[in-house]
């Protein structure tokens, strides 16, 4: 499959505190969906966003629509990472709702990614569909010293938590760790948006993991952010409840991949 990718690499420092209350990990404003700011659709987006802010924290997930008539109806989805607290979820969704309007003021299709949450809306329905058309990859600049052994352990852990994520009771979330040596532990988390079926969730996670070889190849840590799923692994604890060991500060690179 040969697709043309426009890849932008940005170098920046991301410390352990870069998750909530701050700039998003990325956003996508679909420039083919421009709308005028005074329109009914635009005001419906504002109303949808206030509903998402209100309703998401209690359950961690909302997929809904706003608007009486088809021509100005908008579909929205907001989800927090399954391991974060209600308070962190609330803060994240609130930031996301504000930032998405600041960053994509004139688009009917917009998405925004944080570590603790994801939010998107579109005038076309996307609920239940796997979407990996736009991807953001974050990867550690450092490489592991024993790629062969590491990839074997990573593969095993990924299989394990992907199997968790598609269990109905786990609501799209899988997480776990694996001791690589007495001093080194690998931590990983995967999550699908909760509107996906088990099959679609498995499909999204498989696409993410299959793309490890492109952006995450032998890296000490990596994140894949799609509109339908999130995959991350690190050699330090990053998901809740946090392991007692110190959180790692690591230098990461970002790649944004457009279809
Ligand atoms: C949408 O608007 C942006 C500016 O905000 C512009 O760059 C882009 O070309 C427009 N897209 C279309 C399809 O008109
Ligand atoms: C890690 O490996 C990649 C190639 O796979 C290389 O481009 C990069 O410079 C390496 N990073 C370090 C810190 O050595
Ligand atoms: C990832 O892999 C799938 C096939 O497994 C492919 O269709 C997709 O374009 C790849 N690239 C990105 C950046 O997601």
C-alpha cells in the first residue's frame, strides 16, 4: 500500500508534567470542512461542547449529537483515558473544549488529543467507525540496547493488553507491565474509543501496533494517537495507579502523519 505522507518532525522537550492543563499533544482541523463563524452549525458546535464538558467526566465517555435539523447537526465524542480520575478527566475535557475552538475555529471536522483525553466533532457521523487516517506519533529519541529481546517482550505485553481491551467489561482499555530485568520494567497502555465494536477496536489497535516499525522502531518509548485508539509504551510508569518509582523525564520527538 503506497500512500503519500507529509511528515513534520518537531523537536521539543516533554517532561512528565506535560499531560493535563497544558497544550494538547496535537490537533487536526480538517480544512476541507470550513464553515462560517456566525452559522447555526457553529453555534451548535458550542452547545455540543458544553454538553461534552458537562457529561464526560462522570463516565469518561460521551458520544452524542446536537442540532434539530440535518443541515446544522453536529456529532461529538469525548473520552478520557480509562485510568485517570474524574477530576483529571474534567480538567482535560474542559481544556480540550476550549482549545479545539481556539485552534479550529472555522472547521466542522476537528479533533484534539491530550494524554488524558480526546475530543472530536464533525457535521458528518463518525460514531462507531475506525479512523486511523490521521496519526500523531511521539517517540523517545533513545533506542533500546537489546532490540531483539525488547521487541519480543513488547510484542507479548501488547498481545496481552490488546486482548484485555476488547473484553466488554474493560470498555476498550488494556494496561499492564512486564519486568525486563531486576531494574527495568516496561509499561504499556492501549485504549479504543468506546463507540467501537470489539472487532473494530481490535482492528484499530492492530493498525497502531503494525505501524510501530515505522515510528517506534526500537525506541525506549512511543505513543500512537489515532481518532479511534491510543497506544503507548514506556520504560517508566505513566498510567494510574502510578508505580512508586519515579516518573521518567524523557526527550521525545513528534511526527504528524496525514493521509
Ligand atoms: C479553509 O480555510 C483555510 C483558512 O482558515 C484555508 O487555508 C483553506 O484553504 C480553506 N479550505 C478550503 C477547502 O477552502
Ligand atoms: C535511534 O535509532 C534511529 C534509527 O533507527 C536513529 O536514527 C537515531 O539516531 C537513534 N537514536 C539515538 C539516540 O541513537
Ligand atoms: C499503518 O498501517 C496500516 C496498515 O496496517 C496502513 O493502512 C496505514 O496507512 C499505516 N500508517 C499510518 C501512519 O498509520
